[in-house]
C-alpha cells in the first residue's frame, strides 16, 4: 500500500514526465532518477509530499542555473535540500 501511494505521488508530481526510475526497495532509502541526470534521495517516506515539493524546486533551480551538470539532490530532511554535482552532461 505504501509503495503504491508513493508511486502515485511521484507520478502526479510536476516532474513525472521526466522520471527515469523509482527505487522503493529500501524503506529508509527511497530514491528516484530524474531526466537521467539527477538522483533524488528522499530517505524514508515521512513528509514525502513536502520533500518532493522541495526536490522539484531544487531541480528547477539547478536546471535554470547550471543546465550542463548532473548530480544528486538530497531531500531527506523536511525543509532542507542540497545538491551535489557529480559530473557534466555532454
């Protein structure tokens, strides 16, 4: 039930069209791949709506300011997000 709910939330989000994969195999390490450029780490599913909104905001900012980089968005703590550049796209 939890997995289905999470998938529905991700697929109804503003970034659903570019979600490449969703990994729900670990309860405390939920991740998704966006646009084959960004790994988004949510940690557990608590406050997932807020974490997802913040992750979307972070992705939008990175795409506007650094469109040629790829990396990891850490959105596992409610109200906080960070971005780690892991490379560039060609």
